[in-house]
């Protein structure tokens, strides 16, 4: 039988089967309108079958995949599915249904869950260098006239509660950089500053972990920035409507219990609106892209040379951002 004839008969049979069971034909299902998540604190859970989207609620952590299966509702698989496919509306329906019809078994205590990287497959990880006046001053760097952007790769993504295995055969001078991270929620190109934050899904705490000797080996930063695990991110993505002004948040780093950075994102040279607008003029920003926005003063590199004690295996690092949670990771 010709191929197209077999396909036609198969399609007819599938349609009859759907009609017999009362199920809608996939072709007849209305596509979901693209929507960013709103009013939620989100995370990626680590499961045996890969990352799974979680929602932090007052009842505990809701596993969106498990809740969808239990309630017979569609659910985003993970953070990338949610953001890249604009499944904010289906997630909102699921969260509401879980609250109305779900059982306590759908929720887990946060201390019992394992975190995965907040995103796992962004198209772009964009980095911003020397974006705080105080940090530029402590490193002897002239205040940039335009945003000096660079990049990391997906191999650098790490998670809350994770470990960075230091590449001690390649570098020795390891340093922290706590940063506010913008998570893009809608595709944008040539966006004016006044509209830039309308394209943000949410914000997260991140750390632009760095090997300074590799960073300064050449004029390019990349090799000192994108070693495996050098981009811890999390624990949460807090949707932008819950954060408000991203340029008025306290930002801190604690190493082995000692506060090393304590400042505010209002010290950025280029604020979040300006960064998004600038980047969108040279590249299309896609849903799920992440944008590290720079670090304030207090890094090891900013100390006099005789006082620099670089990070080492066994150290414990905490990055905090107001409203966004506390990111913890260890060094090995």
C-alpha cells in the first residue's frame, strides 16, 4: 500500500479511537498561548528521570510533573520547558488545581528535595564584567563606557547545594562573584530601555565563579569563567512581579561563615533595563536565556596582593540576594 495511503488510514483510525473514548484529537487541541509565569517562586528538582519543575508554596514544594499526572492536567516538564515554550498559563492552572483538589502527598518539605540547576539548556549565558563602580575601583579598572559582555557555556551550570570541583591542574587563583541573574521570559530584539523589564520572567541568585589566573592569561575572560560548574544558580527563580525593582536589592557573599561582600544592586553602572536593551541590539534574547549582571566590591582579586587568600577545596560559599534566596555550594 502506498505510504500516503497508510498514513491517511492511520490518521482516520486514530480519530475514530479518540471519538470512541471521548478524547480530543491532538490536531483539534487549541495551542497554548505563550505566557510567562507570574506570582510564583520556582525551582528545578533533581529526579532520576532528569530535572523536574518545582513550585515553592506555603504547603511545601509542589512537583509539577507528579501533580500533573495525579490531577490529569498538562504540566511543564522543567524550567526550560516552562520558559522556552511559554507554559505559564498551564502552570498557573496546575498550581490552582493542586491547591483546590490536591492532597498533602503532592507536596514535599523543602529540606527533603534535591535541587537541579535552575535552568539546564539556555541558548545563551550572558555575562557582564565590572558593572559596579566599587568593584571597578577595587580592581583598578576604568569605569566602562559600554557594557563589557562575555559568556559562559552550559557545562558551567551548577545548582544550589552543589559542588565545584576545582580544576587545580589548570589554575590556582579561585574567586567568588555573587551576582543578580536576569532570566529572560520573552523573545526580544532592539528593545528600548523603558520596555526592557517587560521581557523578564524572573530573577535568581548566581555566582560568576572565576579562576583569576586563567581569566588574566589573555585579553579574553572566557577560559577563567567557564570551567565545569563555574555558574552556580538558584535556589529559586522568583517571577519578576514578586521582585519589583531589581536595582534595589541587597547582595552578599559569605565564605566559611565570613561576610566578604555586602552591597546593593543600586550601585550598578548599567542597570538591568540598560543591560537588556544594549544586548538586544546586538543579539536576539530568547526565553530561558540567563544574564549575569556583575558583582560588587569585596572579591579576593580586589585585595592587595599580600592579602589574597584564594579559595580552595573544602571551602563553603553562600551567595545571597534579597527576595531571591540563599545559594549554597561547596568546593572540592
